[in-house]
C-alpha cells in the first residue's frame, strides 16, 4: 500500500504482515482510495479536503486520513479499537512525518462520547462489512459533536448503508466489492 496522491505520493505504508487475525483489517485499496479522492476533489460537491480536520473512524491502517493529509488537510483524528490497527496508524503517521498533525485514539467508533475538540469537516468511515456498525458510528459522531455542520462523510461498505437523518446521500459509487457513499447534513430551508 502506498499514498497515491499529494505531498506524500508514493510513500510506502507499513506492511500488514500476518497481523492479528482478530483485527479483521481490510484496508481500502490504492485504486479505491484514488477513485474516492478523485470524486472528492474533482466532483461537483465542492472539495472538502484542503485545510480540513479529518475524522477517520474504524481507521485500520490510517491510509484514508493520511491520504487526506497528503492532499492538504490540516489535521486528522484516527479512531480504532484494535491494537494492531493503532500500531499501524502510528507507524504510518511517523513514516509520513505528521505525528504533530494527528491524534490517534483507541476507542469504539460506535460509542465516541463528547468531542472536546473542534468538529471535523471530512469524515471517513470504513466499518467491518455487513455488520451495520457504520450507522451506529455516524449517530454517535453526530450526537457527540464530532461532525461539523457542513461536513462531507465518505462511507465505504459492502452494501448500501442506511444513511441516518439528518444526513442525506449525495453520491454513491461501486468499486469492486466496495460501495462508497458520500453524505452531507441536509440543509435546512
């Protein structure tokens, strides 16, 4: 796995190796990450990446959040509950030399609690497939003040997710076994 664009383009990320079988790591492939960022940057939804605070839920290797930092995001908060994942995120952030721009937290993305920092304008979530944990995580993030009112949510799943209110689906694409959904908070009007 490598960073596919931006300032860190070509940076080789830490190998998963045999890893921890219980961790169920399924990193977003380079091809899907490139497609997602092309959609974000070149799509007709406004580019949410520059200067963003990124929230990477079920962060795994941290590749999505690091890709955003490579492409101009200011900082990233990575949340995962796996020890192998946290080790990989730390290693990858160190390789990218961005430890001063990241916060790495061990925690359950479905029970985030209250956010003490600023809300994030770009949210990635790549939950374990077919367990409906993404819906719980989004609700938790909304209730805890983790998501800014104008945030873009990028949700990778095996099946189309059930987008909870007040979010609305604005785009959805299929890449191999993955469905990537873009959602935003519905504008009041």
